C-alpha cells in the first residue's frame, strides 16, 4: 500500500496501559487496596458494576501481551507501576511488587521493547487517602519516598519515567466532580490536590534523577482544547478562564515556575491558595526530557447569561458540583458530529493545534503523544477477528494530524496508542473498549482487531498508509 507520509527515523511507536486497568491480581503478592479498589467495590459507583479485581489479568499474562507487542512491531510500552504493590502499608517496601516490575522490564528488554514507566496513574494507596489524600501536603512527600524506592530498584532497567498521568483527572474528577476515585464533591479540596500533585511532580522528578543520573523524566498532561460557542467577548473569555483552570494550573508551575494570578482570581470564591508555601514553585519547576500529551477530543464552552459565581459558603458546601472549580458560570455544550462510544467528538486538527501551540509556547521542549485512541462498540463473533473501521479511521486521522504538527516544527518524538488491549475503563467499567486487541473477558482471550493490523503496518514501516 502506498504511503501518505513518513516519520523521522528515530520516531517511537508504542502502546500504553495503566496498572489498575489491566493487571488484576489485586490481592496477590502483598498488594493492598487503592482508592480504585474502594471505589469499584462501592455499589453504584461503576456504570456496569464491574471491578479491576481481574481486569485483563496482565499480572499473570504479561509475557503473552509482550508477544502481542512484538507482533505489532512497536518499540516501546508505556505502563504504570501500582503504588500499593510497592508500599502496601506506611513505611513498608514490598519486594514482591518490585520483583514483578523487574520481571516485566526484563521481558520487555528481551523483546527489544523500551519500557516507559508511569509512577502514578491514579491508584493512590487507600491508607494515604484515609490520611488526607492529595489535598494533604504529606501525600506529596510520601510520593517522593515511593519514587525513590522504585527508581533505586529499577532504574538500571527502566530509563524513561513519567511522574504523573493526567493530574487534571486526579484533582478535578476525583475531588470535585466525584466521577473518579475517591469520588468526592469538594471543590476547595480539589485545588489543594492540584497544588500537591504539582509538588509531587517536582519532588518526584528530583527523586528520579537522584536515584538514576541518566534517567529521562517526563510528566503526562491531558491538556484541554476548548472552543468558544460564539465569537462574543463573553464566550472568548470563558475559553480563557477554562484554559487557566484546566491547563495553566499545571503548565505554569511545571514549566514556568509560577501560577497565573488570574487563576487565583478565577477561584477566589473556592480557595485562598494558602497551601502554596514559599519555595514550592522552585521545587515544582524541574527540567523535563519531554512533555507527554494525552489527546482524545475537544470541548465547546459558553458563558451562561446571568449566571453568578457561588459565594465562599456555597463553594465550600457539596451543593456545587462539576469537574472544574472556578468555572461555575460556564456551560460545556454537548459534542456534535460523529461521536465515539464515550460520547466524545472527533477533531484531529485540534491535535495539530495543541502540539504546535505547545512548541511555540515552550520552544525546545520535546513532546510525545502518550495517549490517543477511541472506544467503539466492537462486534465479536467467536473464531473471527474484529472489524473496526471507525477506530482505524480515527487513528489514521490523528496520526496524520501529528505528522502535520511535525511539519510545522513541533518536536514530537513518539506516539503511544491507547490502548494495547480492552481493559477496565474506570467509571465505565468493562463497558467501553479502547483496545487494539479485543478481550473476551470470560476466557481472557486476546483477539486481533483490524486496527491492530493497521497499526502494526505503521509501526513496522514508520509510515502512515495512504487512505
């Protein structure tokens, strides 16, 4: 098949997962509960009532999954390390947990696949949530201890580390909106969580480099691409306000060493930001070898006519819900156009805009697309592979958009398809499928989807096939 474009010779093609979504074995080899174990075992919190107790059983089947990666021809695998496997209780280091990830990294190395390890992909040990969770400053300090333990043990095998995955989801979906673990509706706590996640990133980056001088350090952000509902000044201002709360809260401290004062004004009814201490911003701003970018869809917003900002008292009650504190006067409009099974729109051009915008704002910072993919309703017939043309089209369009960003000068060094297999999709349980490989959950059989064959061609040839 003819190629529509080639990618740089050193471009990294990979695929990605997260520990709680794939590992299972939640009670084995010393692992103790995370906030997601607690959440999934609380009736009514997961849409299909399932849990990650077994997930896709990668804890036991990792060699089989690595064999699939080898058949795909990918050169890297992005996975996360489960904090409760490493530190199952305060002050306790679980050697069995470290040994598992050592075996995983060694097996990847034997297959010629580079390990990209995420140190925090949402599975906070429940004992730390009981002690205050991310709104507590102590959690950031405990995170730095955990990072030191992991990198000292595994830094000789794993050269590339990501401190956090999508802190936006952790802070806002976990502590404000309540859709994600720990499932709280506490807007003031969500902003404290955001700052302490920033602090954890900075302390964690320093801990990585102290434990492994040659390590590559990154963080992964799901930066929001926002569209105004109209060209009115009100709607344009609404976009800028949302960008400060959703994106600037991470980019400012991590890359510039400062919070935008307008963010404090946007959220003054929620928090006085007294949890920010002298010296924190210097700790947070650490050199990055690359910034991980997760992208799926865009959002359209408008200023609600006549809407008022809640009072301090109202903002400190549970009456105000929603994912983003400080955006109570802004409406998020329903997505339009062809939607994925998640109800998300498809706008590949926005990925180009996002990558080029980051390049222009932070010249010299390398970028990697650490997640991109789509859920659709796959039709499974035993004994047959899965036809999923919508997913293939989604990938083709977005990888093409990534290529256009490179053409415009963005230093994009890699792309990780989300996800290797179908898995436990957080609040949706097993009802949404993102995988390149279909999983028949009763048997744990992995079945090729047509998109997996297509992506294998891309990874092996370093070229995007012509549509």
